C-alpha cells in the first residue's frame, strides 16, 4: 500500500520526468515527455514510445494503436485513463521521429535507463504489468524472453502472474494478428480477465 510519502515522492519523479530535456537537440521537434503514473496504480502498461499524435496531444495512446489496445483490454476511455489505477510508462517518453520507411525510430536507451529505475520502485501496488513490444520485453523479461516478439507473446503463459507480453497494437501488425488467431481466441480472454481483476477494488 502506497504511503503519503511514497505518493509525494512519485509525484516529484513524474514531474521531473515530464520536465526532462536530456534528448534536447536529438530531433527536429522539442522533447515532450508523456507518461502517467500514480502510486496507487494497479495496472502498468509499458509500451515503446509515443507516436506523432501522442506528441501532439500530450496524452499516452491517443491514436489508432491506443484504440486497439483499449479494445484488447476491454477498457473504455475513462477506465484506461484513470491514473489512480492505470500507469502508462513507455520505454521512451518522447516521440523519437519517423524513419524513411514510415515507421518510428526506436527510443534512445537513455530514457528508460534514466527514469525506469526511479519510477518502478515507487509503484508498490502494481498487480499486472503489460509489456507491449520488444523493447519492454527485453528490459523486463531479460533472458526469459524468446528470440522474437512473436515467440515471446506465444509463450505468454510462462510469464504469469506478473507479466503479459503483447505485440504492439499498431496497424502494421494486423497481418500477424490474422495469421495467429490463437492471440484473439486464447490470450485476449485471459488478458481481459487479468486486467479486470487487477483494477477491481478489494482484490
């Protein structure tokens, strides 16, 4: 259970992260760190980095990927953005720019290396952590992850009860989702049950 002191400490770290300018000058656009976390959060979602739309809105997952992620979790907008219960902390807090192929560059490692060790210990009530994409899986599963995101997600049962690895909900993964119907048939029902249990009062 988070104490008042822990809540205050986390609020200070979140404020510092939002003011971070360690990557200033790395991209044509200015840094705009985006994250949400409260010491009472029970569900932690760790993605890769904000996209251009999130960079513009200043709110995590305000794009088509976020719509798909909320559908996967069975959460509406208000539940997903209830900061007292859901923490949104990506591997990079700022939009890293777009590569020549139209995808986003990976976030610089310095972001997670700087902020995750300060943030994660101040989230004592987390009941479930969702690792969305390969970077989050590499950091939090370490040697337990498989050779690819697809293989790691397929072995999701190995990481219960603390973690559920997920593919990124980007439209770029629509083909993979169609080729792997087990994801919707087997994993999503468990994901929704575990998400609801993590957020339930008195659990």
